[in-house]
């Protein structure tokens, strides 16, 4: 299983950094694109559970979701996926997150 679905039902998400294009290369400023050629954006979210534990996650999404810092949001179709790479003999690994949409809670409640 490459994509691992994330159950967001017990979490509250707040936008903590504005949407910005995700870069493939920091030096050239090349923007990452999805398989359809659309720009991929990255949004910083805080994820808090009912016990008050907070984690910060960067979530990739196709297109600008139009959310602002401080908004309570819902990442729709949130998945995590494991990655690893070796650069100059140094191995790095982690989990990245992607969502189908990131919508303000008021818009999510109306849908």
C-alpha cells in the first residue's frame, strides 16, 4: 500500500502557513506539477487531538486551496506516504502528506 488514508475525524486542523507553490528545485525555483500538469501547492497545518497534542504537517494539494492563516480547515482525502532517498551517501526518510482538497470548516459543514 503506497498511500495510507488518515482518519481526520478526531483532529482539528488550523492553517498555520499560507498556501505556496511546492518547489522541485530550490535553486531554480521550478514548481512541482501533478500528472495533469497543474501546479502543486503546500499548506502548513497544525493538527490537534482532543487531548491537546499538536503536530505540524505540510500538506501537498493540487492548485491553490484559497485558505488563510488562522482558518480552521478540513483536509479532504488526506493520505500519508512513506519516502526515502539517498543523496551524497546520506540516507533520509519520512512521511509526506497529500490531500484532495483543503476547505474551511464552514464550507465543509455546508457540503
